[in-house]
């Protein structure tokens, strides 16, 4: 997949620019390199599927593999991003890498939804 070269750097800042740099050079952010924001917290990623254009940048940026492109399409005709708490590598750490790299602002927020198991 070829990723767009123009992303709003003003939104992502320095840390996001590093993630974008890793993604655009074909590497995935290594699992375990992002520390959980609060130990024992359970995080939830709020997505607006109607805005998503299915570019896959957030999917590549997620260190735990919690995001994937859906089989269905949104009203714009794109396969939108879906989130699940348990990813390919482990549970969501609340790192917000997906939020910072989304060029369409489809990732609305990453919120703490309670303690473990809630």
C-alpha cells in the first residue's frame, strides 16, 4: 500500500512525525515501545466511520494491532477503520498514535473507559 506523503504535521507534532516517518519507510512501530498511559486502565478509541477514507495509516501506526479496515463501506464508499480492545499483539494501551496520524480526523478521541475488565 502506498501511503499519502502529505499529512497535517501541525496536528501530529514531533512524536507523531516520528511515527509517520517509520510508517512511510515501511516499518511498523514495534510492539511494546509505547508505554500505557495509566497502568490497569482500559482505553477506547472513538471513531467517526463516516469521515474515514480507509488510507490505513492508523492501522499501520497501532503498535498493538487494535485497528483494521472493515469489510463494509461508509457513505463515501470507503472501507472505514474498526477498533477492538484486544488487538493482534495485546490490549489497547491508550497511546493515541492512531489519533495523531489520522489525516481525516476520523479518530475523534482516545478515552479511558475504566479499569481492567470493564
